[in-house]
C-alpha cells in the first residue's frame, strides 16, 4: 500500500478514536459533522506533514487538534486543550496495552500493515461500543466537577506516556521492565487523582456545612425581626383598643390593619416558611435575586416540606437549578410575562417540586435535548448541566424529572416517591 494512503487512513482511525473518547468524557462533543471534520482535517495534516518530511511532535499535535476543535465548537480554548490531553492520554494508554499484548504474542506483529489496521479498528470499535452501550452520566459529572484537578495529573501522565510511545516508535521494541515501570507511574498518578478528588469533596462538604450554618443563622435573625415587628403591631392595636371612644378605636384599628395588609401586598414579603429553615432562607434569597433581576417569583407551599429522600444539599441543588433555569427563560420575555411560580407539595403519596413560567417566544425546545448533559439556555457549546443534574439526583432516589409544555407555558417537575 502507498505510504501516504497508509498514513492517512491510520491517522484517521486514530483521530476517530480520540473523538470517541472526547464524547465519552463530555456529551457536548457529540456533534457528528464537527467531529468528523476534526478527524479528517487532522488526518490530512498528518499525512501531508509526513509526505513533506515535516516532523509534528506531540506538543504541536495537541495544539493543532485543540485549534481545530476550537474552530468548530467556539468554546474556552484552555478547556478544549486539556480535554484533548485527557483524550490522547486515554488513547495512548489503550494503545500501549494493545502494543504490549501483541508484541508479547508476536514480536513482529506490527511489521505487517494489515495488523496495524486490524488493531486500530478493534480499538475504535471498543471505544464506540462503550460510548453507545455504557451509561456515562456519572463519569461525565465527575470529570466536569473535578476536571481542573484531574487535568494537572493527566498532563504529567500524558508526558510520560508520550515519551514511552516516542521510544517505541524510534526503536520498534517494547521492553517489559520499562512497561512495568510505566504501569507503576500510571498507578501512582491514578492514586494521586483519587486523593485530589477526595480532598476536593471534603472541602466541598465543609463549605456546604458552613453555608448551611450561615443560612440557619440568617433565618433565625429574620424570624426574630418579624417577631419583634409583629409584637409592635400587637402592642399598638392593644393600645388603640383601650381608648374610651370604642367606636373611634374600632375605626382606627380597622384602618391600621388595612394599612398592614396593603403594605404586605406591596412589599411582596420574601420570607416564606416551607417547613425547613434552610430551604425557607434559600427561597427568600432566590426571591430577592428575582426582584433584582426584574422577575416576579411566587412560592406556593401546599405542604410544608413534604418527605423527600434526598440529602439537604441535594434538595437545595435541585431547587436552585429549577429556579435558575426558570429565571433564565423568563428574563428574555416581556415584563408582563416575567413571572415564575414555584410550588412544593405532595400528591397521591408522591412529593413534588415544580416551576411554571411562560415559554419564550419562537421557542423550539426539545424535552430530551433539555435534559441532556451540556444543553444550555445560555447558548454556546460546553455549558449547561442544571436539568441533567436534577435528573441524576431524582433517578438516584427512584424519582423522575418531567417537562411539560404547550405554546404558552413550560412546567418542570421533580417527583420523589
């Protein structure tokens, strides 16, 4: 086979493998024509460079791939760059294992070009089988959440692998002792990633507990202020009731209570008791945020904090994501439609939390797309994890996420058994 055609097709298979790994790490990359364009472009560049005897080293290769992906997805270049590092690291590890196994069976296995094609095709098939048949939401969530800590280790990991693969390309041999050493380094890097993730999770837990403590303290202060304010109103009404002119006192009390009711309606009191101090204070803060953004948030508590199986931090995450998505949708509407209704209750033994808001004009929302990881109402690639996180939390406790809409409104509802 002509050497140029061989290099082109082999490079194309390797790039297709990388694209498959990127899709495993992030669903955001699952846009077929963009990935195919990336694979074909890089394969053509590699073949042309080989034809012109231009040596493209590992660093330049990573930058070129990241540049092509950046041109396709228009996202943060640094994020794409380290995604490419992560993808290449996984591909090289996979190739390293295949090379070692095949050379152990037959040292001349890769002398024949047909065997190289077979091995690349098998590796690509395995990667895409994982992508199609394995549920990857948990992996993607961890990668998204701890990606910056993971990237530091993976960069070191990738450099070691690249050096080893370079040695293999130059000598066409795989020393067993060197391979074992590489495996030891890989194992220590994996352990380092694990420890970093555990440390990050502990930091998040401490931070969350501090936030809960601050939220409880703020709720207690607000309740004390309301209690003090209520006591003043009662005292004034009591003083008016002791007047000698009972008819005049009754009129004054009536007028005063009407003023209180009018003031309450005008101020649209933010403090709503949900049955839980943490959730109540969180809803109060979201009401204040809605006011700042020119939105009307109405909270309906049909049953004070119905029984939900999820942890409190997960409940707050669910409520926060529900309201954030509703806020984003309502901000693009006319003033008379910038209304959001949030409701908590229990129906037929099922606890629910839901938001209702007007549907953006000329909207072509797709329910499956909205719940997919990476979808965002903000636009742009590599964003949007809110509804997907809600769905993951609900399904963790045998619940579900429902989205209903017509031409006027959209309802997003979380159900817990």
